[in-house]
C-alpha cells in the first residue's frame, strides 16, 4: 500500500520531546520529519521586537536530534515559522543555531531557506492596488498603519515549501508558514491528496496535543494513504481517540468544518474519524477546495510605546472596600501632577481579585476578596516617561489618604525591591489581513546554502 | 426534566485565541448522548453566550455544533485584541469560567 509517513516530534520547536518517543517514531521509517516553530498566541511582542519566545538552548537541543536523524536516514527535515514568528530576524536567529550545530557536528547538507518577511513598500503598493482585505473582526487597514508597522510577514502555503524541496534541500528552514504547510508539502509533491495531507498536517502540527493525555512536548506520527490518514502517538502512555483527534480539529479555530488557508479552504463536512486500533485513529473524507483567487494571510505588529510595571498587594479591608475610587483618585493625581508637560501615556491598574482576569467579560459581581493584587501598568512614548508615570502612580497609591484610613504607614505590600520593572517596548498587532497574490511562491524567495561550506 | 451544570456533561470546557481578534470557547461532551442532549436543549446559543459574558449578540461570531468531536463551540469578538493595552489574557486561556455555571435542562 502506498504510504507517506510524517513524524512530528513536538508542538513547537523548543518545547522538547522524549528521546524514546522520537526513536519509536524513527523506527517507523518516516518519509519526513517536520516541526512548527511558531504561533501568534504569545502576542504581538515577539513579531514586533523580532525575538523568539522559545529558548535558544531548547531549540538547539530539538534541532540537533531532528537533523541528526534526518541526515543519518536521508529523511528531509522541514521547520516552519522559524524563530516563533518567521520574520527575517527570527529566520536568521534560527539559521545561526543550525549553522552552529552543523559546524559542531561537521554536518554538510543542502539547507533551504525561505523568507517570509514582506517589505512595507510592497505591502503599501498592494494596499493601494486594493489587493488587501480585512479578516473580520480585525479593523480596516490604512496607509498610516502599514507605515507604522515594525514587521510584516505573510503565511506561506505548501507551494513555497515544495519549491525549495524540489531544488534539493535536505533541511528546510521556512519563515512564517501556515502551520500544516511544512507537514504536507512533500506528501503533496509525492502525489497524495492535498485535503488529506493538509488535514493531517493540521493535526500533526501540535505534536501529541491530539492524543490522550495530550502533550505539546511529545511526538505524533501521521501515516497518509491514498484515501485516508492515520494518526497515533509514539509514547506508550498515550493514545489517540476519535474524540481527541476530532477535538484537535476545532482547537483555536472558529469553524471546525471550514478551515481557511492559503489558496483555499479545508472542507471537513464529510470527514470521518474511526478508531483504527486502541492507539490510532483513521481520518477520511477531508477535502481541499481551492478558492478562485489565492490569498495569503498577513501579520504585522507596530510599536505603541514602552512599559514599566509595579506589582503590589493590598490586605487592608477598608482600602479594599473602596479600591475603585482610590484608583480613580490616584489616576487623577498623576494626571494633575504632570499636566504642564503634556505627557502622552496609558495608565492601567490591573486588580487581581477584582476582575483582573476577565475584565469586562466577568459576570460575577466582585468585592468578596480579602486581599487584592495590584499591577500598575504604565505605557508611554519613551521608557523615561513610562518610568515616571509608574513611579508616581506607585508612590501616590502607597501613601494615598483615603477616607477612613487607619493604616497610615502605607497602603501597598511590595514583594520586590526595586518595586518597578522596565518591560521595554510594547507592540500591538495591527495587520491581520488577506493579500491576493498571483503566484503563491514568488512572495517567498528561497535560497539553498551548503552547510560546512558557508565560510 | 432535570437540571445539571455543564461540567457534569463535558470533559473539556476551555477558551483560547482563534487569532488575535477572536476568542473561541470549546465544550467537548463526555459522550454522544450528552452532546445530543445539549444540542437539543440549545444550551449554548448566541443569547446564552451574550448573557454569560455581558456582550452584545452581534459580538458572538458563531456557534458551531461539531458532532465528530461531540463538541459545541462558540466564538466571540475579543474585548481587546491579544496583547493590546489594557488586555488581561494574551492567550485567551482563562475566559471559560462562566461556562462552568451554565445549566442544562435534560428531559
């Protein structure tokens, strides 16, 4: 029977995996080892700042095992969304780790690199040509927003990965990629059904999260056939059930029946999930439906200021009873004190114990907490102004004379000295839009370098 | 007729981002019977979600019943985009709690 086996070691490169599970996966003679390295979930900071949310040593450890296995067994290794966000800074960070490993291990292999960061000028031109549309509920885009963006990436589809594999890359390091792209590209090249390949990639991209018990730091094996695919964990302590696999299909998605991606949608209305054996689930009927025009999802983040935070606790019931009015009074005092300088800042008091987690979505009437956690959050156009606002709000709140106060030594319990933390630059997502493209590959230029010979 | 709370029928009740602008709520029922009972009772609909979270029904993007997983999911507009100033839950992973109190009427 014609089969294509894909080994997914972990949910995110750097999240780790047990060597035992990985070896069990290699024993199944996979045709591909692939891993997703990123996500927008950790928020806009990492894209904006150009840094990884995974740790360098942890990423290096995972890559060493994966590339070593790939080289020894002549299996391609494909990494998607390098460095967590897949912009140029992230790609170069991850590339440096691979080159360092190649030097240490004396590896010599063709390494394909696919870029996914788009220039602001290009995006601006496309915007002016009406080739960008918003993804509800993201706000409409403007030229000013594009110019203000720090970095913009496009999510490549499997075509861009196929193009570099066709050029002979043994290891592929891709910038921002639609998660299933790196798991499905080589199978689509081998002639397998695109809908099944992408759906299998969608389940594999989170490693053993689709198993029971679920884990983001363990391996999952996918076996693609002509009319179905089978997923199974490689750790004897886990199993896949029809519910665990089907449930993963709806994870982080709005509509589990229709999953939009580059160039079309994955239509799961006719998908069936059948228990193959006690550990494995067989999935069939998933279809890829190409759309009339090919679209790529864009992601961008812009810097909105610099942050300083102060963390404190409050145990005085008299103060807790009037915390809202105290916060407002402190806010007014800060505003009044610096009015002559015209500072622009955002000052927020996040009160844990009083809607600190759910904010306006909180259905419970609050006020029953015997202690409160207070996080004073100041964001301003410079770090100095953020420091000033946070420091002044903190000292004002510490000594604020609210009605009925008996604890005149201070209103806040600080767990740390210094009490204020400079958190640096703050970013917002400001582009989350679709770009219409004529060609799914040209947007993502690639190159192949020979490791060990790069100088 | 008897009333039970959602956790008695479900094995998973969770919230998570669906991209930076949406929050999605998943309820995975313990078996097909519980799932079908919940679907029949229309326990999770635009109105119940809007009431539980104090939002407009227009901000409930969709309710989907997904029988392969015995699951019902609801997706709402995030009150703030992930990581925006004033935001409190970047991953959106702790917004599920109101669902734990939802009551289901069983025949």
